[in-house]
C-alpha cells in the first residue's frame, strides 16, 4: 500500500453474487491519482465498447479521492462513474457529504459493481464484513425515507449512497443521493444503479488512512484556513442584484478574485448570486431565449439571498470542509425541512421558466432530491416542454390538462411529479429533452437545449464563451464545473504553474469571445487542473480560493511523499482528460456531436439583455481546445502519438 491511498478496490458482481478485492499497483496512482483518474483507467480497460449502459457489462463505481481522509481540507467529495446512459459515453458525477471518507475507511479507494441482480439488493460493509442484502423492503421508497430506514437498521455511523424512484424507474436524468438528498446528479448514473437493482451502498468502516507527512498536511491546511476565515461583514443580500446590474453595464470585466466568491458562498451558499447572476447576464432565462429584461429584480425578489438565509435553520459542512456552504431550510408546507436549493437549481426552476414562486422552487427541489432526479436536467426538460406548448407542439390534450405556460408554478410541480412517476407526458420527459424532442419531432430539437443529450447548467456561454466551450468539449458534456474564463480567473494557476496564461485585474469583455491560442490554452489548463482536483477528491469551490491559497499540489506531495512539481500534476490532469476522451471514442462517440445547441451559443443572437447580439464561434474554439491536447483538431480524437506520450494503450 502506498501513502494517501488504500491501494485496493472492491469489485462486486451482482449477477454472480461475488465479491473480489483487487490490489492496484502504485504506478497506476502515480499516473492517474485516485478518484476520477483511477476510475477512468479501470473503466476504459474493462467496459466493452458495445456495452449497454443499462446492461450487465456496464460497471458502476463509487470513488473517494486521493486526499480524502488525509487531513487536507475540502477533501470530502465522492464521485460516481460509469458509462452514461444519457450521453452514451463516459459518465461521472460528483457530490459532497460524508460518503467519501467512508469508502476509504472500509479499506478501498473505489467500490465497483458489474452484472445485474435478480432482485433489489444493497451492499452493506461493516468492519471487514461485506454482504449483499435484500432491499425489497426499501425498493420504491424515496431517498430520504430509505436512508433513514437503513440508518435505523445499521446505526448512525453508517454512510449511505442510494437511489430513489427515478433511478429505479431508469430515468436517464436520475442521480445518486447521500446525506438526506444531496445528489451526485449528472450523467444519468442513477439509472445505471437502478438497472443493476442496486438500491444502496451502506458503509461503516474504521480503517486508518496512511499518510506520508501528516504534520505537513496540518500546517498546509491551517494556512489555507486563514483565507477561508477572512470574512468582511459589509455585503448584504439587498445589494447583490444591483451589484450584478452594475457589472452588466461596465464595459470591462473585473477578473473576479475567488475570495469574493468564497465570501459570498460562506455567507449565503451559492444562492448568494441568485439575483445578481441574472442581472449580470451570467445565467440563462426563459429556455435560453430571454434575459434580465424578462426576469427583472422585482420578479426574482423572492429569491434574494437574505430572504433564503432567514429560512435557514441549520448550516452544514461537508467532511473536512472549513467553509460550509450548505444549509437546511424550514418552511411551511408538505416538506417542513429541505436542503437550501443551490443557485443553479433556483434559477433553473426560477428564471429559466419565468417562475416567481420561491415556495414552489423549494418544494420541487425537495421532490427531486427525494426522487433522485437531476434538478438541472429536469428543469431544462420542463423549459423545453413549455416552449413546445407555446409553439403548439404539445397541447392540453398531450399534457392531460396541464397549462404549461411560462411561470405557471402549479403546472411545473405537477409536471415534475409526472416525470418522477413516469406518468403520461412525464414518461416522455423523464429521459431528458433530447429524447423527448426525438419523439415530438417538428423543429422541437432546436429548443431542446443540450450537449450530447445532457441539459447544460444555467451558466450562459454567450456571457462567458468558456462555458460554451466546456459544455461542448468535455467527455461529460453540459457541465459548468469543468471550466470557463470566470473560473480560470479564480484558479490563479499562473501563481503556481509555469507556462499557463495569466490574467490581470481587468479584461475587456470582448476578450471572452475571442478564439485563438490564448483562449484554447485557458480551456485546456482548466480541464487539466480540474482533473487533478477530482482525482484528489477536492471541492470545486475550494479551488476558487486560488492555486496559491488552496495548496492542492503540496497536499498531494505531503500525503504521498511523491515530491512532484505543479507542471507534473498538470500532465496527470492531461492524461486523465485524454483517457476519458479515449473512453468516448472507444464507445463510438463522435466528439463534435457533443457541441451544445445553437441557441446557447447565440445562433440566432439574443435581441436584448447583457448578451444581446453575441454569437460564439464554437467550432473554432472546439478545434483550438482539441489541438492544445495534441488531439486531431478536426475530429477531437486523441491520436496514436499523443496516447503513446501519455502512456495510454489504444483499445
Ligand atoms: S464548500 Fe460547500 S460543497 Fe464544498 S466541501 Fe465545503 S460545504 Fe461541501
């Protein structure tokens, strides 16, 4: 066993009912880290090219990170991986909470499942005892009820990841939950778990996690914590939308220091930007065809961060996080307690649908968390259905009487219920907007806003073309947490890594829409860095502090004893990205088919708002990005030379 990692995985075959422990050689960790990197290495080699994502040959993995449990702050993210039934390619999703250290305390860096069980089961591990148990009694229960049931049965120390009814019903936009409804939502991997008839993974271990230099890690964490604890008192929620409006009107962009972001999310969570981001032009409105003009400060006033904060009764942190952006809110209604909705969920069920009813947003958030359905894909699909209704492609007859008019919160709640239960029109929409558009026909695919089948997050690529780029080029398309100019400014990579582009304090807004080498280099550096973050199991929000303030590279060196340079870690990030892309090529994906829908890049351009008149040259940007990795610039396929340089065998 090396240091920082456990050196083993567990492979569970649900068809055979067998368990097999496997040692992983040290050099695999040295080349791929753990987390997303180790998973990519294993699944690239083991999932056959023709595997049905919902069939027995697909492998579903639950991964911890290389730094999880070492004493490094922000290191509690866990990842679920597999072949995505939504995109047909590499799938991963990421979540906080307390599940990640539990994987390592059971003695593994990852737990994998292949095959299909005959009846519903769950995996239970406790102090070296591993059993596949009958889950018939909890099949059909929502994520919160089933987790409470399993906790009562196996004790408070148990850490549980599980699916709800959406995953059981094989919704292609379903995810996997832990900690009472926190979701690893993207890529449709809840359906993979459902297809395997695996309801839950219940872990309770006590193994010690080996670390090379624990004192050094503590010292680095203490230093990082000083940045986290700096918190000036002057920001108020009422100011935020006006700050957004001011930023929209300025001719230049202030390169955002992640400290400001940290201050906002420490105070309010991501919802601190609920109104500001719409006013600024950052987040999309009315199925990507509107702007702040359609959803002004008054219309979004119920989502003001101070209003949401007043509802917060418990503030919580993920494992090993000094920041704590999460919260439980209390409200009257069917669910008295619910997780504070994230910024993206609030805007997805707010501005994207022109819905002003914040109680409905809270209620839908809880419904989806309990069902185990991805809120971003669900909202994107509802927005698509509303536009179909507006254009007469769906009628009241099709919707069983629901009036899917913009802003009709009651109809949205009913539609979401139908999607979760796969009832009537809900069955058509439960697999996302692309699948629905294929059935509805006409010109509906034009307003199914998606990349490779996945609805993008709310971040608008017409405001920051980096979002449009990463939605389109990542092996898991449509994700906002994979890169943008905004994030790059906060990463401050140039403070630690030689040869990457450097930002000053101010930038002309037009620079965000330029193509060319600088643009491509920013995209490539972001992807490489975030693969290191996801290999280490670190939180994306922590990385906003900047590479000089959150000591990612130093933590890994202290945990493992490797003594590598930041540039060497960036090369590992490059290897992981290339391997994930190679996974997609092996599984028949044409990378250019992941390009995001035309509307989201300004074809045609908007006629009002911050992003009025803008069109992103997405084809040139994609080619530039692929060339940065040494992949074929026209096709996005990694060539032989590049694979050889990174030590990857073509399959
Ligand atoms: S910043 Fe938020 S999401 Fe990230 S680890 Fe901390 S509590 Fe979890």
